[in-house]
């Protein structure tokens, strides 16, 4: 039972939960970016290049072996079109993260630059307090 308690304490720490949320949001963000690249960005680029679909660009190293309509052995190919799509996806994700982090750093910098409440002056040294008390007593 001790291990379960330790695991529960570990899993409920703020950093682990924050990291889990980050992974989930990252996966969802990745799906959105893939759709953006494949469904929004690449079709106009392919159309501008004469109707080329980047996902279908490949170099066939070995043709598929067919037995009538049945594929006996799959074709071996280098799918460089998919690689291009993935590079564009990476660039978009990296740019988005760059701008998000840049905005967060600028907000953090503004917080740090904001004038803080003036700090109370440090208390005078003990010797000075004693000297002031002696002075006040001598005045009386």
C-alpha cells in the first residue's frame, strides 16, 4: 500500500499534472497544424505548381508485386512529398511556439519592470539607536 500512496503523491504534484496537460494540448495542437498544412496551405501551393499533391510525391525504388488485383508485396518508395508536408508542419509549430514564448517573456518582463512598492528602509543599526537614546536622555 505504501507504493500506491507514493505514486499518488507523485502523480498529484503540480509539475506532473501541468506536464500531462501540456502533452494533451500539444497533441490537439499537432492535429490542428496537420490539418492546416494538409487541407489549407498545401492545396493552393500544389495548384500553383500545376496541380501537384505533395502527399503523392515519391520515388519508387521497387514496384509492388501484383497477382491480378491482389497486392502480393507492397511497393518500396521514398515519400519525399510527405516529408515536405511534415517540414512545413514543423515550421508552423515552431513559429507558433516562438511567438507564444516571446509574448509570455514580454509579459513577464513588463511585470518585472513595473514599479514595486517602495521597500521600508532597513532598521538603523543597534549602535545608532543606542546613541539616539543617549542623546535624547541628555537633552532631558
